[in-house]
C-alpha cells in the first residue's frame, strides 16, 4: 500500500482475515462489532470520468461530508478528517491530490474505519449439523449474508467466527425475520436445493403474532403484490372494475390458519405458496390482521422514505454535526475499541444514523419441507399467549 498508510501500522481487513469471536461486543442486549479498518474498492464508471476525486465521493457516496475528504478549520484546531491528504482515498493504489481528475475504469480505494450497526444479541443456535447440511435458528435483526453496512454482524460471519463453519451455501430470510435457516455445506447439495425450489417442491411455514382475533379455519389470500424498492415497502394491487388485479404486481398467494388467540392477539400459521417481498406481512395487513409489532404495515400513518430522506442522507447530516461536536466526547462506558481520529463515527460504537430502537419482527420461520426431508425450528417466546399452553400451539 502506498503513501502514509504503508507505515501506519494498521491491519486492513480482507477476506484473508475472517471474523473471529473476539470481534464481537455484547452490550445492553445487542451484539456489536469492534470497528475495524477496511478497503472499499470500486472501479470508475464512465459517468464518473472527468470528476475530481473529492467531487466524485461527495456526489456519489453521500455517507460523509465534503470536509471529511479535504479538512476543515474547527475553532481551536484543524480536524484530522482529510482523507485525500492522508491517503485514505487512492487511485490505482497511489495517493492523489484533491484536484485529481478520475479516468474511466480506474481502481478507486477508500480505506476507512468501519462501524457496523448492532443487531439483537441472541445466539445463533445450531439445530442440526449433518454431513452436507447445517440448520440454525436465526435471531431477528441479523442479516444472513454481507450486505450494505453489514459484514461481520451477519449469520454467515457469526457462524464462521463462533463455529468455524465456512463456506456455507445459503438461502435467505429477511433481516427482521427470525427462525429456520438451512445451509448447504457443498455445492452439490446447494444445487439440489436450488432445483427443488425451482420445481416448486418446497413448502415453507411461518408463525406470526397478529392484531385481533384471527378467524378460525384456513383462509387463502390470493392477491398480487407490488414491491416499491424506493420506499422499501410492498402493496397489494387494487382491482379494477372487472375485478381483475392490475398487471404491475406479481402473483402472490398465502394460506393462513389460526393456531390460538387470547382475545387481543392471535398466533397464526402462515404458508406462502409464492415468495414475494414482504408477502406475508402485506397479505396480513390486507385482510385486516397486521403483525402486531410491524411498524411498516401496522397503521395507515406510514411515512415514505422519499418524504423524510434516505438513511444515508440523515447519516450525512449527523456526520456533519459530529465534525463540529465536542472533541472531548467519549465512547459508551465499558466498551473498549480503538478510536480513529479521522473516523466520522468515532468515538461512538454504532455508526452515525443508526436507529437504536429497532427490534425484531413477530414473524418466525418454523418449518421447511422437501420431497424427502423436513427441518423444523422451535417456536419463539412471543408465541406464548395468556391461557394458551405451548402443547396446544405445537399440536
């Protein structure tokens, strides 16, 4: 590595440095990751060509303010957030100046102190560990594989760190959903699962805790679902005068059956026939029994992402504020990790813009069944309603 970084004594995380058990910190019921140094790599797109390196990052990667890249006078001191001068931004593995003009296809590296969002602190319980398959019970709020801001704080990362299981071939559950995950240990078994999924030979079962007394007997909801990626939310298609669904949504079908109720909430067995984004959640809302803690679909007071700004924009605003905050600010008590003077998240352990109130969704995958196999997962604690025995719920 060129320039200032070469002699900095910093260990940059790469795939050759897999997650380890000591990378995690448990605090107030949440699992954190000790911040670590990481190289983000991209290759300049044609539309980036001709921009200065600073303009490129401030316009295309909005998670940090311009001052982070070029520095800024701050009352009694010059803050250390000048990523270009210190070599935290490099082009083709070389340090550049702030006015450097980027060319198409060049390798652009951003070396930074990475803070991952925390997840709920529940353990990932191994249910079955066979020759070519391992099944686990996933806690809510933990993403399955690296995505977005998550790399180590994922099921795959934790399985490697705590159980030495890698590589794993996987399917996925939404981050907020808990329950059964099936990992293939070999490419051959993964291909077998893939073929069964494509042939529609798999059956999935979930349980949900919904508002109200769900009707007795099986109820089938056959309503197209349309996912809006910009808003991160699905809707059920409105029918036209002929009673046919509008064509923009994807065909979706879910079967529901009440397991038990206490008069205020119901535990409902959910069997999705198709697999659309947020299908179970939006179908339950559509028939008037939304998941009881599902803020996205529970009420009609939904505030679209586009009207309040994306999380990245909110994080940028907060990051700008942090650059002028009290330099004597300290990290959360009893949480030990190295502070990086250039980091826009330090001295806090969680990244800027993280919503600390997020909890898991009351939706849990309990069973997968194939042509000649079946895997199950225990019911979560929230399925225990007043005056309802666990034996009845599992029958």
